[in-house]
C-alpha cells in the first residue's frame, strides 16, 4: 500500500502547481517505523521529515534518505541534536529559535537551511510569525550568518471552508513572492498536508508534507 501511495502521489504532483513549479513531496513519517519509511523511499520518495527530535535521533541511522528534514515544534535545548544532520528545519517559529540554530551551526561549522513558519490562520494553538510581520522578520533571519532562509512554511486551519483555505494559501504565496523577488535562496513554499494539499497546490504551494496520504491512517496514528 505504501509503495502504491508514493507512486500515485508522485504521478499526481508531477503536473506541478498553478505557477508551473515543481512540487517537492515530503513524507511526514512520525510514528512510522524505519523499515516502512525505507519502503516508501525505495518506491521513489526523496524527502522525509520528522516531528519530534527523539524520533528523529532514533530513526536517523536507520532511514536511507539523503534529504531528512524536521517539521515539528522545536525547543531551543534540542537544536543541538539536529544540526549537521537535517537538511532543512521547516518549523522556525521565532527569532530566538533561529538565533540558537545559528549559534549551534556556527559551533559545528555548518550552515543550516530553514523555513520561516507563519501562523497564517492566526490560531492560538499554533506557533509562528504573524502574517503582518513575516516579511520584515525574514530580513532578520537573513542576517544570521550560519542560517540560510529557504522560504516559508504554514499549517492551514482544520476546516471544510475551501474559500478560506484558498485565501490563506494565496496570502502565503504573496509573502513568498515578495521574498523570492530579490533572493535566489528562496525556493520553498511549504503548505499542505494530507487533508488539504490539493487546495494548497492549486494555490501556489510547491512543497507538501504528507503523512497519512502516504503511510495510511493506521500507521500514521490518528492523523
């Protein structure tokens, strides 16, 4: 089933988004064992991401992936376990966190790619920069010497209101285009999960984070 899901999604996403851009499929592999993740990789999945640092550290030696990312809420005291191993930290939700990533990256002699997380729905239960400040804060993130800003990330609200979701995706695309206009490093607009990725792709996203759509609801827990 996992192999079939991966191949079907690769085929579906190969058509690109509404801007004609290639879409990066990221397998969100929380709660999924390393063997199953490797089956997905063997079927063609190129990018994998974890939500929890402990799970990442346990699976990192076992997962055969050259593009292993982090997408969950990250505490500053756990940054040290990711630097030099992850290819991208998508969930940078504060300047303090970015500064710690920069500090540890400098200590290890590496540059860490990050995405700026935007709380596009202004939800109290989610972290991230506000829509009003995300463009200005991006300039501060760019000033860090051992961090490279690669784009934006957002989690859409859980709602059946398609018009609202489209509007939020288009807002994210507008912010992304502003940043990308004068910065060749900006490449990723990561919006869309298993329940809403189709709307996200239709409205500007070029990176989606899919868990249950790849691994199934049983393997992927309750989500």
